[in-house]
C-alpha cells in the first residue's frame, strides 16, 4: 500500500474521530433536546461512517479482504441514524418538552395550528 493511500485512510479515520468528538461536545454543551438530537444525528452519523469507510479501505487495500459487514454497517447507520434523531425530536415535541428560551421559531407549532384550523372548517 502506498503512503498516499495510508494518509487518505488516516485522514478519513481522524476526521471521523474528530466529528465524534464534536458530537460529544454538542451533546454536553447544547441547551435543549432538539439541538442535541441535531448534533447527535448529523455529526455522529458522518463521523461513524467515515471511521467505517476508513476501516473498510484499510482492510481492503492492505489485506485484500472485502468486508461486506462494514459496507452494511455504513448503509445501516446512514439510513437509521437521521430517522431516529427525527423521531426522538418529534416524540419530545409531542410529549411537551419545551424549546430553549432563546429559540426564535417554532415551525411545528404553526403547522399544527394550521392543520387544526383546516380540520375545523
């Protein structure tokens, strides 16, 4: 394996690890459940996918071993993580978890009000 490929693989894994750290900091520092789920679903998804992709390339190019489980893991994370983040935020909203005090816009409240007025008429 050439040095350029090793550097690219190292950069993929390092960037994935960096995004995982950003996710952890976001989960600690962000003020409410909605912004935390945003950080967890966006940065963690990309971070884990980059780590798995770097691992896949390493084993494929170093040992000539095609690991389909890594590809399936990437696909599974790509599909399920954003959906789970959306459903957690929607469940929190529907159960009455308040937005952060400094939030300026609540689009779901406006959409629910509009839907209820359409149902009444």
